[in-house]
């Protein structure tokens, strides 16, 4: 066996035929004339062939744990293997904390594997103690603050273990670091305005002011504008109340050198479209977006003008 076959030694050590019994590998059968066979590396195909043999036997063993770990390291997107590993883990009554540590190390190599985060969710649900989890997630988000899978997992964790009270101060710090992080804004909305949760008028006013402050800092940042729109839509508030605020950042008759926020202009278009007497102003706002302030979405704005024309008929 030459150096290029060193993977065989590693695989056979994992399989441990002497102590855990022989296995007949089950190769993948793609038929006589497969149209587009996948060119798996030999070491991966071999490992998978043995795993199929293990799964056919429904083997609950340390070998199965080692083999699933070996293949997951090569292909963390293989959901079936994660599911089988969970089955073996539960059957063998393995140490959940040690398994969480293993997944933590793996997450450093594959932070965007949704299979990994789903598996961790199952583990944490059984483990039942989230005391170290928030620090771990903070480290992961520090490296990639817009990792959708981590935010989704954090959302589940917060709901599962009732961590609502500690989350808002954390999100405040996060948005101070990056006011344009739409993932953090989305998470904030979930924390504050989650379904079946009472939101006082005072809280709503504070969140509206929070948005306004963020917009004042960066009027072209779409995230706080979307958050603001989300509040008004969720609680059926009249957008017209925001007209004076929007006019601070946009105008239907802008000076040549005036700084304009396309986000504010879109808001004005929506506000003016609510009343038949101001449809003309709504169309003017949309035309400004078409001509100068958001030309890349020209077709969309033209479509909105078309809808306004139909509304008048």
C-alpha cells in the first residue's frame, strides 16, 4: 500500500473488522448505462459502501459513530448520515455534551451547513442546558454576522429555553457594530414583535424611535426602513403618520444637489397612494425613482405606476 492509499488504513481502523465483525460493502448501483454518474473520489465511495452495509444491518455501534463522523467530515451536507448518527447516538446513550463539543469543532470548518445546525438543535433539545450556548453563538456570529443558519438556530434556542430577556440588549450591541446587518434587524423584529406576545404602546413607540435614529444615521440603509414598515403593517397602522418624517429625507421637488433617500421616496409613494386625491404625488415619487434615484428597479416602479393607473379606473 503506497502513500496515496493511506486513506485505506484510516478507514479500516475505523471499521475495526477484528473487534466489530466483518462487513460486505454495498456499492452504489447506478444501473448499466447511467446518464450522469457522479465522479465520487474512491475514498468517499468506499466509505459510503461500508456505511450502507452498516445501515442495512441497522447496526448500533461505536463503529457506526466513527464511520458517520468520518463521512460527515468529508460531506457535511449528507442529511441521511446525520439522521443515522442521531439514531445511533440515542441508542448507545452517548454523552450529549461531548457530542455538542464535536459539533462545535465541526462548525468552525462548515459554519453554513444547515444539516449541522439542525443536528445541533436536536442535541440541545435533549441536553436541555443552554448556559454555554449563547457565548458559542456569539463567537460564530463574530466571524460571520450574517450567517442565516446561526440566526435561525438562535431563534429556536431563544424560544425553546425562554431567553427573551437577554436577547434585546445583545441585539442592541450587535446593531451598534453594524447598523446595516439585516439579519440582526430581522432577529430584533422576531424578539420584540413575535406572535402571541403582547406589545405595549410604549414598546412600539420606542421601536419606532429606534428605527428613526438608525435612519438618521444612514438614510439610505434599507434595514430600519423595512423594520419600520413591518411595525406599521403588523399592527395595521396608517403609514400617513410617517409623511413628515419621510419628507426629512426625500422631496417630490428635489434641488439638484439635495441628498435623497430612495427608501424615503418609496415610503412617500406608498403613503400618497393610500388616498385617491394624492395619486398624482405617488406617481411623481415613483417617477423620480425611475429617472434618478433607483433606476436599477425601473421595471418594478413602472409596474407600481401601472397599478395606480388601474386603481383610478
